[in-house]
C-alpha cells in the first residue's frame, strides 16, 4: 500500500518522471538500480553503538520503496508492448500463410481440375490452413504465459523486498527501544546509588548531632 504523500512520486522513464498511461515505448526505470539504491540507504545509515543496529531514515526508505513500486507498472507496459509486437508478427505470418495457401489452391485447381482432384486439393489446403492457425495460436499462448510468469515473479520479488525492509525497520526500532531502556535503567541505578549515599550521609550527620547534645551539660553552673 502506497503512503498518502507518495502520490507526488511519479514513475520514471529514462530518468524523467511520467504520468499514468502516457508512458512511451522507451525503456523504463532500472529496477535493479533502484534496489541497489535501497541497499545503499540501509548500509550508509548510522549504526547505534553497543547494540549493533542501524538507524534508518524512515521517510527516505519509504520514498525509495515508492519509486520502485510506482515504476513496476511501466515495466509491465513494456512487457505488454512486446506481446503486441509479437501478435503483429503472428498476424503477418498468418496473412503470409494464407497467401501461400491461396496460391497453392489456385495452382492445384489449374493442374488438377481436369483430373478430378480439385476437391482433394481443397481439403488438403483447408487442413494446412487449420494447422498453421493452430500453430500460431499455440505460439501466442506460450508467449502470453511467459510474460505473465515474468510479471508474477516481479510482483513476488517486490513483496518479498517490502516485507524484508519492514521487518528490518521493526528490528531496528526494537533495538533502539532496548538501547534507550538500557540507558534509562543505568541512570536510574546511578540515581539510586546517589540517593543511598545522601541518606547515609544525613543519618551520619544526625547521629553525630545527637551525640554532642548528650555530652553537653544542661546547666553549666551546676
């Protein structure tokens, strides 16, 4: 789920922001480069002493995740464009095959018309046409299935990356809380020790004062 303020982050094409469906056929943003940038953000973040944890700028990390997430549709559009180009090639192949079949049928009609084999040639031409159509449909289905597999893998990798990033952020937050609790506990212990010293000092002073009062005569003239 995108953050509310991530609406201002637009997908990139060739290093420039684009909006919505206006994405051209040019290559999209380098997802691997953005993932490397995400890794750099984590590795370059300052480490918390004593706990071995890293303190990460949450806004910067989430912005980088938004860049990757928002540019995935561009990659999907490029994959769909590849499918469309392949469909055009398949259509051209079908037209070419039909032209070959029509020429073959015409030639067969001319040669076999007097031999009574026109019907047989037509049946064979229909079979050839059907076979070519089936082959083209099989190639098209295989191409679509491959593109869908690539898209599914990209979505899975993005979800795994997001889950790892969130888990590491939670771990860092827990480490920071433990460190703060340790510091506060140490301060509390020091204050407790200082309070004991103060109380012992006051008790000693009060004990010395009582002793002097007992040794002093109540009536100096007695």
